[in-house]
C-alpha cells in the first residue's frame, strides 16, 4: 500500500512513543500517506489503522476532523485561506475573493487544469500575520495582499 520509504518514516514516528501507545503516531502516519499518495483513500486509511493496530473508525475520526487531510483528490497546490474571525477582520475575506477571481473557482473546487484547489481553513495560529494562506499544509504565506497573491500564483505556475 505504501512505499518502503513511507513505512520507514511511519516507523520513526511510532518509535517516539511507548510501543503500547503507537496509535499516537496516527496524525503523522496519515500525513506521510497523504504526502505519498496525494490524498487519503479509504484503502490508505484502513491500512494506517491496521499498521497502528487501531480500529478503522478511530483513524477515520482523525482524518475527517482535521482539514489538513485530503479525503478526495486535490490539485497540485492546495491553497487554504484562514477565514477565522481575526483573519477576516484583517482582510482574509477580501483576499479570498481576489484569489477566487484569479483562479476562477470557489472554495472546495479545483481548477480545470488540476493545478490549484482552494480550501477554507480555521485558525492557523498566525493572526498577527493576516491574511494567512497555507500551501499544501506545509508553507505558510502571511500578509497576503493582492500583489502577494499574484506573486504566489506566478511562483506556483513555474
């Protein structure tokens, strides 16, 4: 199901916990599987459950609770916009509207070329940097003015 390299990464995460608590590595294991596959299929979630000796429903609960996990295919670049109140008060709704118009999509949609998926997110813990975007759950982009959005899109198109 997963490559030997991904399994080694998951094993390194498991090793951080006592053996009877290996399920504590579930979030990391899901992220590693998603990095390899691009999104979390039911098969991947079930595999993680078995690998960590967890009931599948427990892994599904984690995968469906956090918006960093993709339960359906997404574009090459998933851009998540924080629309929580502090960011909204600092312009995230306007930034989101600009981004939607530039990409020609709404939240939870992917561009026709498969390059961009746009998601709405909750607090990223960077309220002082608003508006804040996350790219592929790994890169935080702060103070996203229209000019910064244009720069980001141009960079990601290269």
